[in-house]
C-alpha cells in the first residue's frame, strides 16, 4: 500500500504538500526531506509506527 493510499484510508489529505508537511512535523531527517523517494519511505514507516504506538487508532497528529 502506498503512502497516498494509507493516508486516504486514514481520512487524511494525501497531497504532496501535505505529505511534506507531515514528514516535517514528524521530524523527518533533513537528508530524507531532500529526496522524495526516501522521504516517502520514511513517512510510510513513521505513519505505520504511529498507528501501532496508538493501539491501531489514528493519532491526532495524523488527522488532517
């Protein structure tokens, strides 16, 4: 599942500017922010981790 599909499933905006902002808000390393593919892979992992950390419920910081 792509990050776009995952964010849509969670009811969040999946546009590129929103994905970049979410990555920034979640403290994505600067070197990954400069590489779209690395940023997306990092963001996908982080969103899944945030879901797991919150017992499968969507945390407020992922709602947009």
